[in-house]
C-alpha cells in the first residue's frame, strides 16, 4: 500500500489523472518548484511580493494606526505569522460552520520542536538578518540600517518567545481547551481589541468564499460550497479561540510595539516562514520532498481537497462515523 506522501506526489504530477479544472494550477505550482532545481537561487520575487503587500515602511513615514489589512492580505496568501484563521464545523452544532483562531500555522509543523533552543534561536536570527539586508533600502545610512535590523530582530524574537514551548502545549490544551468559549464579533473585539475583527472576517473570509471552486467538475458528487461569512451587525458569527493565553500575550506584545515595526516585522516573518523554503530548496538532495512540503504549506486546503477526491461520499461518511465513535469512546 502506498504512503500518503507518495500517493500525493504521484497525484500532483498527474500520474493519476486527477489534476483537472482548478487543480491544474496546483500541479503547475508543484512542477514549477521542481523546475527550480535547474535555476540559481533568486530572492528578487520574494522582495517583489513584500512590496505588493505594502513594502518596507521608513522610520520617518507616517504610521498606519491599523494592521488589520496587512494581516488579512497575508491570510489570503496562506501567511499566518501572528495567528491562523479558518472555517470548520461548529463544536456544538455540526449542522453549522464557525470560525477558528489558532496558533500560527507554520509553527505547528516545525522549528519549536528543535531540541537545541539556543542553536535554533541563532539560526532564526541569522535567517532574519539575511532577509533584512535585502529588504531595507540600499541607500540607508549604515547606523540607521543597524538600528532597524535590531528593532525588527527584537520584535520577531519577542513574538517567538510568547509561543508556548513544546512541553507546554499539552498543558495549554488540557487547561484551556477543556471548555471552548464561544465569541461573537462584539465580544471578540472587546476581549482582543488589537485587531479590527469585523473587518478582518469580512475581507478574509469573503475572499476565501469567492475563491476558486476546488470541486468544479460536473462529475463530483461530493461538491460542498463553503458558507458566506460577512460580519454584518445583524448576523451572528461564532468564533472559537483555541489558545486564549497566546492571544492575550500577543495583544500585550503588539500594544507595546510600533505599528511600523509590526508591519515590517510581519512581512519579514512571512518571507522567512513561507518563501524562504523556495530559495533554500536547492540545498536538498531529494527535490520532490521539499516541493511537496511547500505545496502543502502554501495550498493546504487544496491539497487536502485533492486527496479526498479519490474517495466516494459514502465512504467519507463511514469514516466520519468511525472517527465520531472513536472520540466518544476516548471521552
């Protein structure tokens, strides 16, 4: 029996013939990554993307009073340096969908699992400095450049420190996820006021709802359209925060940081966590593995949808029933 990873690599290269409709672009992304093996490393596209997302804000530039639009823009391209946001089945009513706010997506699958904390911090600092050198204006005064680098590095590492250590994650889950608190948009804003949540939900979730239909072929009987989320005054949207302690610590960090530094820091973290893999994939001998990892990281929902397509709706219903029964037994 083939492993999940082997099966998905064969699917992405269209050996199974399932790369049709919207999935064709997913396969093109995977193939483009593999083609980069023949090309020299070039960070230019990364910095061009950062410019499209707002670019570097100079020390004397007028600060924006709100970072919501940048966070929304990052979430739209699967970037979540502060937190992740997704829609899933409601915890207490499986006929409805709710919004979930979770830990940063990238942190969940690597880095904080490293045993040597000191060595990991050194490597992360080196990564940040490398990207900062290409991010800052070339004509910036050396002293000002050094100061900016230190400020950005301090913000990025401070954000890293409020994320729980691996050994603490289970304690956080045990204490805080035993009973989930249901937030509406008003209560969410009162509890975590450092983001304009109504605006974030409107722009981010409306974008995702209007995105490509990953089940657009007419023969797919398992087609499910995601719900439309528009956080109007008269519409009740339920939000679950999986780690309230982290979100409270995040608020304290953002409230004591300059909005300009936050803006620049988020762009750097996004470049490092999502796009740095593209440039460094050349150092890996097994080329397909990092390309698959990158595709799954950037287009996680699409890859999952592609995997599910091989099963019939009836079989998926059986699996859901089995998992539900298993969780009931565990409880």
